[in-house]
C-alpha cells in the first residue's frame, strides 16, 4: 500500500474482530467505502462468490450513513 494512503488510514481503527473509530474524523464515508471495496475484493479473490459476511452498526445517528 502506498505510504500516502497509509497516512490517511488511522491504524487504531482496526481491532482483532472489527473496525471502530470516531464517525466524523476517523471513519469518514470515503474511508468506509474504500475498506468495504478492499474487503470485498479480497474475499472474492480468495474465496470466490457465495461468501456470506455480517455487517452491523449501533443506534447512534452516525451509523445511518454506513448502510
């Protein structure tokens, strides 16, 4: 991954089993979309089609934009 992109992604958002961060400053819409595309591409390349994953969010107002 290019260093310029690495600097844009806060390392602390990645946890053992999930991704967590501040909605407005760490988990921007663009970053969330990029992570989703990267994860989906990696799954497709490794496992092919038919894979099921779970995506969840809580009831905070900021969660709505992640749908």
